[in-house]
């Protein structure tokens, strides 16, 4: 499990997003759950590369498997959407968050200011 997640993170850092997503898919098929920290790292790769499609795929993966995002993961998802220009999706994440903090609000205010 840890090797696969580490390998996926390394691929993301190298810009090989599709290959990293294939690893997540393979883990999913073997019922291996990915941690929120791993998702945050992968989403950071999407933020750095403004890779909206891949970020949405990760978000779909999180939702499909019933993973309950913590506040840090929720903030990272919203940040990814804002950075990639999708304020509507960021708002969807924001509205679904069970808990919000100053970072959550700052991401949304900045997103509306930018777009």
C-alpha cells in the first residue's frame, strides 16, 4: 500500500498524472483505501499543474468510495478547484464540508475575487 501511494506521489511530482491515477485505480480495484494525506499530496500536484481534469478524477475517486474528507482535504479540494478556475465546483465542495475554518473561507473569498 505505502509503496503504491509513494510511487503515485512521485509520478505526480514528475508530471505523470495519468500514470499516478492508474495506480489509484488499481488500488481501488484491490479494495486498498487511500488516506486523506495521500489524496492531499496528489491534489497538490493538480494545483501545481492546474490539472482540473485529474483533480476532478481524484475527487470522483474520493466520493465513489465513500471517503469522508476531513477539513484539510476539503480545503485542498476547494483550493484545487479555485486554482484551476472552477469556482462552481469549489463552492460545491465548500457547501458539503461538515466543518469550515478560516482557510475554507479564505479559499472561497479569493476564488470569487479572482474569477
